[in-house]
C-alpha cells in the first residue's frame, strides 16, 4: 500500500518514515527545497513541490487506494492542500495534527464543514498509549523492586491464600514466588483451609502446585507473610498485618501492610501479577504462564464478567508462553464420578416445567455439587432456568442459573430466601444459603421430593409475577 505524506517538519517526517517503512511504500512531499534535499540525501523518498497545486498530485500517480497524510501544524490552513488532492482523486485522507490543542481544535472544526469525511488524529494520541504504559510500568517496577528487596533476606516466607483456593489464588502464589525468586522450600504457598474442588485439585496436581496447610499458630513462624487474592482482614483477626498484599477485591480496612497493590478494577489478581512480572523482566516459566492464563480465564469467566482492558492485555501477553493444551485438559476436569452421582440424582428426581429445571439433590459433603449440578442442567436444550438445592452442613444451598430469560436470578433468591438466610447474585447466577431448620420453619417440615416440588412452585410463581420494576439491577461482584 502506498502512503503519500505532505509534511513540513523534519521530526514528523523522520518519525513517519521510521514507523511506516517498510510496511508501506511512503513518498513525502515538502515545500521547503533545502529540507527536501537534506532528507533526500539521508535516503528518504522525498520531493519538493507545491502541495496546493493539482499538478503536483497528478504527476504523482495517485490511485483510489493511495493513503494521504497531511500534517497540520497550525501555521497555515491546509484547506487548499486537501482540496487539491481531492481534485486529483485522493479519497483516503488523514490529517495529522501537530499544533497545540486550541489551535488544532479550531483547525479541525474549520475543515469539518468543507470536508466532513476527513480522518483526524493527533500526534499526542499516537504517543500516549505507549508512553503512559511505559511510565506506569516503571512505577510498578520501583514498587516490585522495593518488596523484592524487603523479602530478599528472610529465611521463612509464607504466601498465604484464601480458604479453598481457586485458580487465581493458586496461580498468584506461583507468580509471586517467581517474583521473589524463591522455590517451594524457601517460600511456602499455604492456606488455612486447603483446596477441595476437584477441578482446582486437578489444576494443583497437573501444575505441581503444593499448598501447605497452615494453622493460625504457625503464622508466627514466618519472617515474612504475603497474601495474594485476599487481604488479611479475611482471616478474622488472626492476621492483623502482612508484609505484602496483592489483591483485586475492594480494599478493606482493619489491617496494616508494609507493601500493598490492590486494584479492584482488575478482573483477576493474576492480571496485577502479570504487570509485576513484566515490569521487572522476570523469566516466566511455561508452568507459571499456564496457571496464570487459566486463572484469568476462570476469574473473568473467559471475559464474560468484570473484565478490564488490562485483563485482555495480560491474557495476550501470557498466551504464547502458556501450554494451551494443558489448559484445555484442566477445563475438562470438571466431570468426576461423584459429581455425576449428583447429576443422576437430579435427573431422577428433578422437575422440568416451562423450561425451568428444579431439583433437590439431598445431602452433599461439599457445596460445589450444588452449583455444578445447576450448571450441568443449563446445558440442556429445553432448559432456560435451573434451580438446584442441596443440604451441606445443615444449610440448604440453592443455586440458580439462567440464560436469556427476562427475570433476574438474584431477585428470585432474594424473593424466597433473603428473610431466612443469605441470598444474592446477579441476572444469570445467584445463590442462597439458609439454615435448614429456618427453611422448614417457613416452608413446612418437608423432605426429598417435596422440596423439589416446592422449589418448582416457587419458580412458577416468581416467573409469572408481574415485575414491579423492570430496571436492571447493578451486577454485584
Ligand atoms: Mn481472584
């Protein structure tokens, strides 16, 4: 593709030449003969000529796909230049503004009246993204180097994760250990309650991430403690300070930290840690990149929720470093024999009515069987809502899922369960946790199939109720 650039300033010409060649064939046109001669001698494709004359362009062999860049430095109107090259058949015209903002704006507005289809860009806009990224990276670099030094001479380091660590927590542990240039013997990744969900256990096994069990008493034995994907307040008083906190949940009071990097607008903690790793040029192993990529995918539901531009950037950066086949394998790990057992129970006892699938799956040893079963039945062609309940530790857990339905899952759980327990969620996903005795006080001493029937009735009633307020609720995190 050919670019024809009409410019006056040497810096602009040299910059465009470096940026566009060799992707494009570029010809420069300047008015100043001396400048043309000098740059020609420097090897640039440049001619001197009058940019306001039609002849200049006719001689230049223009086609409808030739791109024009016209520099507007604010010193003299470019109206005649644009008119001439338009008359010569030029259609793809870009104005590159290099004047100060006020001058630039006036010039752009003046041109708009006569030439509404010109494309405008500012030289500052072209520089900004890279410069801002670079400068913020250097601030991150300073911050990372500080905590690296602070952790450097410690004997025993703990990277503490939240209970039942998820992929973001596990991968963040690995990433931070990398940043601290430590191994599993010199920095322990630990949790007070370990991994339970099968897919997370499988991730930990496949990537060889060892999560050590730590007790509150054991915390004293560490010289330095960092928390990732969680803040110290989460541990309910047993940890009132940390040396380093890296998290993407909203900042909480009630603890002190020597260093912290909390960015609540990021979709995952691994996104923050990707920036840390990039800032200090640490080698990222395939294992760490795979874990982090999987974590970003999983915390953002593959960018379906709470995704920030930086999450996409981190994903793009990690993708070539990771083992995509391994991620596919980890994602396939959700099916286990014991989960199929609850799916079977739901399929035998469930009710499918008006595209709503309701089921009570009885007692379960872990909570995840309930949402897993709800997700599973949502895959059925005829199903638009799933409401699955199960009893875990004397609480009724209710998981609600839907696709493309006009009513809100969060409202459903609040409507029936907020009064007797915890209920919340958003349009497509919601959960309620209710002590079973409170459920029975309110809805009668019902068991097994009667609970399924009761849930199905709740759904039917809810979905037929007129909606008082059709405004969309803000989606909680
Ligand atoms: Mn997270």
